[in-house]
């Protein structure tokens, strides 16, 4: 079974006009994705932003629930937030995983857009069950990962298809669904 | 194919100590669940609270994105938020659905807790594809639906199982996963 890691990138990501931007770190992204990650056995969830003040904010949120007042108020949040780490860029995440596991992870990029050669969910699910090397599942905030990040992917995961032509899930909902498709009990 | 409706109840729900409470309506719940509902073909998403001021807040959020500044700023949000309706209690939701479809919906209750006789996801998925009567998928905020609501369910859906013993998904993540399991393209 492969060790699965998850990272939420705040830069470089696209805005609705296709420009490369840096998005703000939000409290809700950290909480929701940490709880989903904890549910589906993710080993670590990296919140990634080049902005020092936003890394400090993320660390403050984590600390509140891990050792501050929140840790006694709500132990299940403490449990989830203990998975969260903060890095300034994707390379920092890759180094952290290599340090933790001894191996460079396979980089799995996600996108709501179709096109190109994509790995199906069931294929990646099977691969994760067999693989010995770690895998890093990468999500973009805003309107998704910038092309320069997509290009670095070893595996390009197919988009989540609902049953309509609407493909604007929140990153929190998309991460939950993708983790369920890859790791949920069947 | 059954018409699927979704409701998010803010009362009566449980807090972490098992007491019945009324939770606050949050902006993020409305947005995230509306976008997931839109993706998976839900016909209407009801935000349900007995608190008049919070119903007014919900309507204000919807109006901002439907006809206010937000409608031109981000058309995909407008599209999702057009699904949202506001009601004061579960009975109001049932009446609204009966008025819209001519039929009383089957009430599907969700819970993160196991126990009792539960309908499996694949069984409900098959049923939705065959049924002619509408179905209402009911979610609770806080620590979940109060027993008095659970008891009213025609169908008790099994909990989402991850691959750990942790069962504290956010209601936004749980709703996304449940819609995907019931309606996602396979």
C-alpha cells in the first residue's frame, strides 16, 4: 500500500480569467481537507503558499486546535489538524516527503478540465494498493493548478464527472470525492 | 429517474454533547453544497432554519450571487445558487417539494453513526435510477440530525466509510461524497 500525501497549492494557480495568481489561505480549506484526509488515511496534508504571513496564519490555526483552547474543546479537530504541515512551494513539499519516507513521491495532478491523457480513478486506486513508493495528490485553489505545475505531474488524474455539464466543485468537495474514489471502503 | 432534492437542517440537530441545538447558517455551507448539488443534478437545495434572521441572511447571500454584483462577477456561482431555497422546517420542505412535483418525497436520512438497518449506497443508487417519486436527501449540521428527525426517515442511508476509524467529515465533504456515490458518472 502506497503512502498517500496531499497538498493544496495557493500559487501558482489560475484565476477565472486564466491569469496566474496567489490565493489566500482560508480556515475552511484547512479544516475540511484535514478532516477528509484523516478519514481516508492520508499521511500528511501540506498547505502550500509563498506568502510568509499566510504560512504564519495557517500555523496559528493548526496550533489553536492542536495545543491551544481548541484541543480540549474539540478533540476530533485536533486529531485531523495534526496531519497538517505548511510549506512555501511544491519543491519544499517534495523534499519534506522524501525526508519522511526516504523516497521521492509520484506526483498526481488534478484538474476539473478534461483533455490530454488521463489516468482513470480505478486505475490509480489499484496502483495505490500495489505501489511501494509514496504518492502526492496535488490540488489547486482558485480556478486550478497553473500549466507549469500540471506539466510536472507524473500522473494526470481524470476530472470528477458529475451527471451534468457543470464542473465547478469547490476544492473542498473535489478533494473529498477524489479521496473517496481512491481510498473509500467499497 | 427520480427527482433528487437535498436539505441542510440547522435545527433540530445535535451538538458534540448530544444536546439538541440550532446551528448558525454559514456562507460556505450554502456555496459548497449548492455547487455539489448543481454538479450532481439535484433539483433543489433547501437551507432550513427556524431563525428568521438567518433565513434572511441566506436569502441575501443567494440574491447577491443571483441578481446582485456576484451574478456578473462569477456566473458559475449564480448557476449553482439558483438551486437554493430557504425554509423554516422540514415540513415546509416536504410541502414545497410536493407543490413542485405533485408527490410527497421519500425521506432519506444521513448519519455518520452506524447501527440500525441501513440502506447501502449502491441500493439507493439503483432505486433512484428506477423510481418515479421524488427523494429528499437530508443532512444535519453540527453533530448530525436529532433522533426525532432520523425517526421520520423512510430510508436510512449507511454512513460514509473511509479507510480509518475517523468519522468526522465536514457536512460539505459528506454531502459531496454521498452525491458522488449516488449520482456520479462511473
